[in-house]
């Protein structure tokens, strides 16, 4: 299976970049599953069903979220209309929406997409390891697992600390196709296949303008942090966005990864595309 | 000028990798300045003068530190013997050692190396922006700046949050040759030359074994985080290390960067070398 | 019912103070239940079964814990021998020991004691509100509740932030006899009966030497915080300890509180005893 | 000298309580200096010059602030009009306003009032110990200190962690008349005169409605923390406020404290008044 994942989309610059590059990426990579983290797509703060539907129209299958899940308050009442928008798994019981979604991919293959919030330097949440463990035990990876089996598992772990991210990667190693981080808004260059076959990258990086402070206007962010005086509200930078993410190929028998490659296209970052596109 | 920087060296795996790769890197890159962050080189915790001297013997010019500066208590009494070991600038007044060093490079050129601790999700420290600002005002970048001028400025910002790192990059843009992050132990793929000419990378990545939790044994780290019970002390993973860092070329007239390239060699991460080596 | 609670016992000064004052307190207050937070009783770090048994011998019924639960590693293997040592409820599943205990008090009355860790500015833990809610739903307060009913409920919430503590108080109001905080090591003067009948105090205060930094030697703590250099290990201050806590009387029909009074005896703090002792 | 200090005033309930009780407190205590922390007086968020002037009209001499200093943006432009509103000392250089004020009290006596932000679990700030040390070295306590001498020094340390507060108390012991904490919004019962003569209380407690979450409406605070869904903005609780603070008497020869007593009047907390009023 071929999987494409993009990190946190920040504002219009991020949305425009993703939507502009999707046709070529779809044509040349022909992904079976495309997932984007949308937690900053609505002006930097959350997502709406309307914006998610623009992603779906562009060929994206699932929108994941993070600590900004409810920044657009309307989503509390609308998330359940759209099962392909998922919010982190480890919110309190009774939270609207779901923390994972099971999709039908081409050829009758089943794909599980999970979203989870990590905890170091983040808001208090329920144990992400226990939550992910329960989901993985209910959805065994690989052909021949029977009724509960799935052909691919993608986990978007939304978190700050690289230690916790690497530990989550090892915790899932052999049980997921891809464990990829979001939230730092910077792509990491540690994409690798872990020893038991799970593709891993600490952070996919944001889709947005990198001449900024994690996608937001640098002048405002600098004034806020350095002078500690009130400023105008932080809004997304408006230069050309870079689409950041990764591309993974799995072995259909095992569901495990055979390769992971970074993808950075457009905007200010160094450009790199999967070998399949070159 | 040609500058080589390596991120946090973790334990023996990290030291061995750096020392093993240095001869080829020196020969093929011929750097004017080589700097390494050594805060985890002594079994994961701090550095000693003896270990720093092994780096110097291998051709490294300066060892920087971070939040683990004093993990090896002996350094409190010995750091002043060795001005090429620098500790973060924004420790309290009266702290042994210095936060920057001015070196003589080939051809009479002057190079300033600065180490600073950021503050988000870190221990409380004095304002890194004010501290860096004072140093940069006393050491103007570029030929023709007269007595206080320097030919290159390298800033190792040791910090957790990508927002603060990017803000520091912009804060120094046009006043430093390279602003590079350390501490996350994961290389970022956002190396770029900022609009006013400063080379930037959010994190250089660690030099160590990446089949680990930020360089430490993954089994111990996983047990500690997931089960929350006492474990043995975290010690460095022992597999082959990857040397991670970046390579920068500056314009001798301005001191600004003309290029920045990532470097990852050995071990488990995808390999990449500066074009000059290819 | 008459309930006596003491906050974090710190080191020998704290243990000696508690044990010295217990005979008079027992004689003059005649408590039905006495609980102490013992998380710092073993030289400032955790508790052992042996030390807990000294508390039991002095007439204390239950020892609660907190973030220092496992500082004495032996407790991992021994806590299950002694059900009257309880550890926070919201540790991961599979953690040794239990988060609450149900005791038989005089006259066949049943008493539930619960220990829970709050999360703001603390280590990540599972949701304390959900965890406490489950326990309270399984143990209804007040006579005439049938098989699952209990005559008194005491909750030791171990936490840093006063906001979270007050919210936990209101969350339990009407369902517990006493919700009392620990961990700050300073007694608060906000003891009150909440609108629905639960006695509340944000922090009971430590039992230890208050000429200190939260019970530890002030010179070491000051050097560590101000100079940020390595110091000797923090150890408990050794002056005379103050026993700090609160005294609660409940209505046996409802299990709710009719009064809460602070108790501070010995050492440097202003002295205050329940009216019943005067 | 007689000194009266009140902790964080929260909203109208807090302002009304302070202003209603001031006439009796002034008449019966006859204070030489009265200080209030006003950081939450404007609807829970900051203070305005207009509100500060209501405090001054009621007989208060100085308004201190904290982490909410700039919540009312207008204060950035107006604070310099009113030297008796002070903001924390350890903001970055160039911040409007001042971190201390020197007042003339009755009989030609000089009083220094200082405001400082602590750092544990708070926003990054410059070193509070170094900042306070500089001010105390420039203003020696006690008669006969000559030109730079002052007759009383009051320090409002605005902070979260009791450890840091106690360390600051000892750091200033013998050099200040009173070191009192704010920010936790809960009064502590550890008021004492430290060994070298400085009066100390970890937190003065808020002036506001205690049937709340640190002065804010409990229903909103509970929903926000427990359910983690968007709620309406937190606003102050509106029940009768308790005025919380402390009363200190100093020795005019030394400037050191001879007594410190808590004060709690009105509202839901247990009531206590200085002996002088009884
Ligand atoms: Fe994000
Ligand atoms: Fe995020
Ligand atoms: Fe490090
Ligand atoms: Fe570090
Ligand atoms: Fe604790
Ligand atoms: Fe404690
Ligand atoms: Fe406040
Ligand atoms: Fe505050």
C-alpha cells in the first residue's frame, strides 16, 4: 500500500499549498491513503467541516487534529457528521467525535487511522500509550488476521517532546505501518523503518510558510516573546507554503513498512520528493 | 568561511561516531571552524575536560553545552582551564566558565561561538534574547566592522520549542552566520538561509544511536514512561551512532551564509553529505 | 464521625513530630479515622513499609502517597502486603498497590480513603476527575445507601495548582466527607464546608521543620535554585517539626461534614487546635 | 511601622470587599502602609488606572501586579502616569512602568515596595533573585543606613511554587520587613517571622468569592477542566468576597518585623483579625 501523510496545515498558505500540489502528487504517487493534520488550517486555529471538505475534494482521505481541535467551536457540534475528521483518542470519555477511523481502501483493503495526543509539555490528557494499545489490540496488522485484522495502520501522534515520540514509535513497532509526529511544525530528518517494521518520523513538519514562527507571522511572535507586552493576535504568515510530509510503502502481506521517504515541496525549505516521483 | 556543526553527542556511540568520521570530514570539507555540542557525551550526562580534549584532538575547535552542563560536577572546577568549552550564556552572574568564545581562524579571521539556553519547557534562565543581543552588539558581523568586528558568528541555541527557536533565528537574522538548535536530539529538515542572510536549522540532531529514545536505551525509557515505576538509570544506547549536523559556507565580506546543508553519516538515519563531499 | 488528617510528613523531623503528638491528639480528639500523607517520610523521599508501620503503631489508620510514591524502590514489591498504604488512584493499569481502601471504623461504620494525583504542573497521569468519579459512584456516601454505601469518604488530592484543587473540591461536593490537598507542603487557611456539605482545604500543610524550603534544608535549596550549580543532595531540615492537618466532624446520617478546623502544633508555625481540644 | 497587605483582588466581588472593609481596617489598625495586589481586579484580568485610583481613594498606597499585568492593554500606555502602580521587577528591559516604588510614610519614614515574578511553573522571566538582590543592595533596611536607607521593605513575590517562595523568603531574610506571596489565590497559614527578622507568608490569599475556582465561576472552570471542550470565557464569581491578607508590625530601628498576623474578613472563609483590632 502507498501512504501519504502531511503535517499541520497552517492557515491559507498551508491550505493553498496542499491543494495546489495534490493533483501532481496523486498522479505520480497514486496513494492508497492520504492523511493530513488539519489542526491549524482555519486561520491557524482548528478546522471546520467546510475546510475539511475542501481537503476531501482534493483527494485527502482523513483529517487529523491535535491540541487545537476545538479552536473552531462549531466543530463540537459538527464533528460527528464527518467520521473522516478524527480528534485525539485520549480526550475524556464523552468527547464528541472519534479518535480513529477504519477506511476501505482500493481492493477491499482496510486501513486504520489513529490520532493521539502526547503529554510532555502539553495539556494533561489520558495515557496515550494505554489508549493506543487498546486500539492496536482491537485491530491487528497484516493479512490473515481474520475479522479484526487491518491492512495498514497510521498513527498521527501529536506532541512536543522528541523523547515521548520516539518511545511511542518503539511502543508501536511491529504493530503499525506508520507512526508519525505532528505539532512541532518543523519536519524532522529522522524518517526510518524501525527494527520491527514500523515506519517512523518524529515530525512531518507543517504545511505553511516557513518564513515565520511555526507558520505564524514572525514580527508578532517576536514582539510577543521578546518584549512580553500585548500584541495583536497571532495570525498565519502569508508567503508561499511548503507542503511537508512523508511517503510510505507497505508490504501487503504484513502491513509493515518497506520504505519511508520525506516530502517537501514548494516554499522556502529544501525540496525533496519520493523516489517514485523522480 | 566553512563551518561544521554537530549536535548533542550522546555517550560512547556518539563520541565514537564523531571521532571516526572527523578525518574524512576534515579532509574533504576543510572546515575553518568545527563545533560540537557535548552536553551528553559523558555517559549521557555532561562532559569532562578529558572528553572535550578528545574532541579537540580530533580537530574540533569548540565544545558547547546545554541544560546538562554541570552533570559532571568536576566541570564546575575545571571549565575555566579550557576556554574552548563554553556553557550557556544566560546562567546567573558568577557561574564558572563563559557563554562565548572568540577564536582566531585561518588567515587571521575572527570567529565568535555563542551558546545559549532557551526557556520554553526548560529550566528558568535569564532572557536569552537580551543575552544574545548584548553579545551581538559587541561583536559586529562582517569585514570592515573595525576593532569589534568578527568574520563569523555561530550560535548554538539549546532549546525545546520550535517556536522559540524560529523566533531566535529571526532575532539574529543578518547578525549571525549560523543559528542552529540543539537539545531535541532529532535533526530537523528546515535548514535554510533566512531572508537577511543567517543560516538556520531548528535542530542539528544528536550524534548517537537512533535506535533509542533520544540516544538512551529504548527499553528503559519505555518502561519509565509507560509504567511509571522505578527503573535502572537511563544509559546511552550502544548501537552504531549517526553523526548529525550541518555545514555552512559564508561570504567573507559580510560574514553571512551563502549555503547551509545537512550532514548525516553512519548509523540508522538516511545519509546525506554536503555537495562539496560528493 | 471524627476524622483527623495530616499532610506530607517530611523526614525525621516530620515523623518525630507526628508520633510525639499522636497520643495527646488521640486522647483529646478520639478520632474514628486518622490518615497521614507519607510520601516524604523516608528522608524526604517516599515511604517504606517499616516507616508506615510506625505510623500505624502510633494510631494512624492509613498512609497516602503522591508523586514520590516509588522513591523507595522497595515499596514496589511490598506495597501489596499492606492495604492501608495507598498510592494514587490514577497510575497506569497494572501498577502495584491500590488507590483507595475501605476500612471498618468503630460501630461497624465503613470509611473510604482515596488518594489521587492532580495534573497541573505535575507529571502526566490519567484523568483524576474520571478516576475519582468512578470510585465515588461505586461508594455512595451516607447511611441507607445499602450494600455499596459508606459512612465517610476522605480524598487526599495530591497536587500543585490551587485552581485544580478547588475544582476537584466542587466536583466531589456532596459526595465526600473531606477533600483535602497535599504536596505544596504549606497549610492553607481556606478550610471550609462547601455548599453541598463536603469539607475542603486546599492543602493540609507538611509535617516537618518550617525553617526550610518545603521541609528540606534551606541552604542547599537556596544554592541550587539561585546559583544553578550542582549541590549536595537535598535532605530534610532537622529543626522541630510542626504537625499540620485538619480535623473534621461528619453527620453520621449523611456522611457530610459539619465542621472542619485546622490543626498546627509544635515547631515554628502559629499554633491552632480544634475547639474540642481547648 | 504598621503594614497591611492584601492578595490578588478578583473582580467586582474582590474590589467591593476591599473597599467596604477599608474604613474599619484603617480606623482600627491605623496602618502606615497599605498595599494590594490588583492583577485580577478588572473582571479577573489585569487592572486599569481608574480601578487603581479607586483603591487609592480607599486609602491604599500601592497596587502591585503579576502575570496578568498587561491583560488590560491600556495599562501599557498609562502605567507611567501612576508610580504607585508597580509591575514585576523582572520584566525585560524597556518594559513600561517600574518594579518598585519608594514612598514617604508618616514621620518622614521611607518605605520601599517591590513586586517580582517567580518562575517555577510560570512564564519565563529574568532571575527574580538577582533582580531583588540589586534592589535590596540599593535600599538598605533600618534606621542609620544613611542616604540609601529605608525604614521598611515590602516584597510581593508573585508565584506558583511554595518551594521557590520559601527560598525567596530566606534569600531576603534580614533585608526586608515583609516577603509575602501572591498568585495562588489561597491564603496560607505559614505566616511567621523568619530567623533574621523578615515577616513571611507564602500566599496572602485572594480578595474575592471563595465559592469558586480561585475566584472565577466554578461551573465554567469545572466544565473547562473536566470536559476539555470550549466554554464561555471564565469570569469572576459574584458571591460575597473575603478580604485576605496580613498585618505586620516592624521595629522602627531595624525595619525588621516584630509580628505578622493573618487577616480574613467577610465571605466564606474562617474569619481572623489582627490582635490590635480585637
Ligand atoms: Fe499545529
Ligand atoms: Fe498542536
Ligand atoms: Fe542533549
Ligand atoms: Fe539538552
Ligand atoms: Fe508531592
Ligand atoms: Fe510532598
Ligand atoms: Fe492572581
Ligand atoms: Fe497571578
